[in-house]
């Protein structure tokens, strides 16, 4: 469990600098340049992610279980993951109607993903992992709204519908890949029992 927490602190810590220490972030960019800051940011995020994945895997070997979800709950999660995947892809393409309406599709995707996984994973490591990511996404969205009100950021403006088509098609493809192959291959657990 220790390595999971260390990984979360690194991963979410670097992703939270803009939330808790915007002046520090600005000073680092001024002193070192945007490219070096992005390099440091990426390195810390990758190291944190690798440690948290490894730590989560280690913690799952001797789980402390608080609840077991009924088998049908995996179907609910599968349903929730469809919009999460579409929003994930929408966050990576230029704004269409989806991005303009949702404002920050990556954060909404993380919230849906984390909440869905909390529904079916009642062990301590999962509660720590998915609960931390859900809490971070909520706090980051609140922070984003404050930056918007302060005029630091702006909402995306709706662009061509082709970006929505790409987001939906890409999200569906990613969803099907995860349901059929990737989740079991990467995580070791089929997302829907019997697959």
C-alpha cells in the first residue's frame, strides 16, 4: 500500500501544482522555460504513474476487502465507461460541441471512470486509488472554475462537428478494445464476467 500512496502523491502532486501553487508553477516556467517545465512535469507524472500502478498491483495481492459488488454491477460500470471513453477522446481533439458543452472533458471522464470503478472494487487499495483520483478531479474542476472566473482561462469555443464525430468514433473504438481485450491484458481482470 505504501508504494501506491507514494505513486499517487507523485502523480496527483505534479498534476495539482496549478491548483495549489500557481505562483510556483509560473516562477518555474519563467526561470526554466515552458519546455523544461513540461519535461520535469512529464517525468514526475510518468514516474508517479509507474509507481502507483506497481503499488496497486502489489496491494491487490493481499487485499483488505470492505464490500463485494454483485455480478450485475459490472454491466453498470460497462455502461458508464462508454461516455467516459468518448469524453477522454474528446479531450484530446480540438473543440467540437461536446468539448464546448462539457468544458473540461478529461476531468469529467476521470470522475465517471473513478466513480464507476469504486462501484465494483471494494478493497482498500481500490478505494484509495479510485477515491483519490475522483477527489482530485472534483478539486481540479473547482479550481478550473475559479481560474475561469478570474479570467486566467477560458472555456473552449464550439468548433466543427467533425471533432465530435471523431470523439464518438474514437471513444467507441477505445471502449470496445478495453471491453474485449485491453482491460484483461493490462489489468488482469475481464471487465464483464464471462468475456
